[in-house]
C-alpha cells in the first residue's frame, strides 16, 4: 500500500464529527489512513503508534488478517439476513463464543451494534425482567456520577458526565446516581486498585431508604470507568455493591464495553475483580472494532424469567435490524478465536507490571497530580490551566500525535489503553513521547 497515493479529502465540511471541536479540526485536520499491528499511518505515510487501541477497541492490534478474511468470506457468502424470526448459523456461533468467555451463568446473549445500544438494551431488559416477575413498580434506574454508558437516552440518564447530559432536556424519569469513587486526597498515585472508598457503595442504601427497594430495577456501573478518565474501583467496592443489590432484589449491570475482552488480563473485568453481575454489556473488542457490534449477556434467570413469562409469541419487544449481522458475527467469531489462540488476556497480564511501572514513572513530571493504572489501562491526571480546563491535556494530545503517538484525553486526564499485543519497546516509546509532551506543555 502506497500512502502517497492515498485519496485526500478536498472538503471537510459535510462530516459533522462526533465528540469533536469541528471548527478547530477542520482548520487543523489530523487524518489517519491505514493501520497495521500497533500503528496507524497518516495519508502522507507517517507512522503513529496507537496508545489507545483506537477507542479502547482494537485489542488484538490492527489489520488482523484472520478477521479481515472472515469478513470478506462472509460478505461473499451472505451479505445480510434478518434475525427477526429467522436465523443464520454465524450469529448463533458468535453468541456461543461470547457465552464461553463470560462468567459462568451469564450465558444468554442479545446482539446490538454499539456500546450505547448495549447500555439501553440492558436497561430495557432489566425493566422487562421485573415486569415479568409482576414487580412492575421497579422502574427506577441507578447509575453513578462520572459514569459513561454511551449516548442513548438510557445511557445518558444513568451516566454521570455533565456535558453529555446538559444539552438534552429532561432525559428519562426515575434515575438516581451513586457518588463517583474518585478520592484523590486518599488514593492519589495508587498502583492497581485503590485502598480507600469501598464504603461509597453504601450510598445505594440511602437511595433504597428514600424510594423503597420495590421501586428500583437496576444499578449500572462500569467496573473501571474509562471515558471519564480512568477511575479504578476501590478494593471491596464492587463486592459491596453486589451484596446490596442481591439483598434488595436489584439487578446489577456491569458495563464492560472497555473492560471486556482482555483489557484487565481476564476475558471480562468481572473475573479479575471477583464479582459477577446479573447482566454484562459489551462492544468494541468483541469484533476488534472491524465491524460495529455490541452485545448484552444476561444470566439464565433473567432470560428464563422474560422468555418463560409469556405463553407464546414474541417475548421481548426489542431488537435491531442488524442484531447478529452476518459480517459482524463473522468478525466476532474470528476475533474471539484470536483471543483464545493467542491468549490475549494472558499477554496483557504478562506485561502489566512493566506497564504499571511505566505509567507511574510519570508521577514527577510537571503538573502531574495523579497516575493510576489497572490491567492495560493507564490514567495520568494533570492540573488544569487556571481558567482553561481541558486545554493542557488537549495540547498534549496534539503534541503527541505530531510526534507519532496516539493518546486519548478527557478533561485534563490522559487515558491510555494500548492494543493487548503491545510490547516493551512500544511502552517505552509511548511513555517517553508522553513524558516529553507533558514537560513541553509545562513551559
Ligand atoms: C463503558 C462504555 N459504555 C458505553 C460506551 C459507548 O459505546 P459506543 O460508542 O460504541 O456506543 C463506551 C464508549 O466508550 C464505554 O466506554
């Protein structure tokens, strides 16, 4: 492939870019054209090391031949077929593969096309579950401050990132939020799970006391909050949340869109953290992002309650034209086979100590007020510039990109999540470039 012959857009106007400063970007475009292994390449052929697995999704690295060929083969065999009252073998195979990886007992799989759709699907399943149990008063949904569950109305209602909510009116009724778990005064520079904060889960008791357990359908949290800037759960926090949900008959939903598929060194984060929820949402790494796909895995009890709750006919009035799309299913089967064959979670586990040291080596750089890590995730929090929050990290992002390294920023936090095939020299280059950029932006 010759990047020099890459087509160049001559008009950037039409594409309204998501979560982007459109005016700035269109005046200062940064384009990616090709990807392979650990790297992107710009249209001019300049290599950019991927420190973020795209957007937390290309866990097996880019341009994996096995996945590409599976998609090509499936496209030639059957481009599309509905899954409403019909089926095709590859979708069932993809679901079975997912069920092999999820924790024991969480083995019924509903397909969506994204993390956002997975979040809204999970919330709808929770409501349908209680209705099927004749507990239709359970309509209240509980999320957490600083949580991110995509951009659907359900997801932003239980999500807790202010800017993602404030443009969009009243959202869904009957939602509450647990406090976030970020305690910098006690936990700054923690290695792995922070020590303090398990008791923050007890806020659920206050919500139960206020509204009554009989009104609450579900609690949805990310095991590790990523998009808000890498918040690692305090030791014991998720265990306590699990106990409280069980005690009050509330379904616990883990949004594993970024922690699924090896990111924490296990197939799902639940396994690493030792807590099994009732429902798991996923997307991203499911297909290595080669074709959009998400999924919701539920316990057999949740599935049976809804499916056996009606005598005949459709049991759940929910689904997408593309649920179990043949190309996405083929990509999922090939991706999950790669995970197994190459033991990608094992690779993540093996490099985690080196990664952890590298992340925390940034702690003495100027303006660094916290470094945190878990699995193959790193977060570096910077002191905001007075009166200009977010600009320091954004300038670091741009500086890194121009120096050949892709990082992600959210507010004044740099979030790192490389493909799980990352090796020590990549880590050195990623962290070295970031260290230089942090220092340069302090000047
Ligand atoms: C935890 C979590 N949930 C949901 C989503 C939304 O996924 P999507 O952008 O595919 O809709 C994301 C995306 O980053 C996420 O991190």
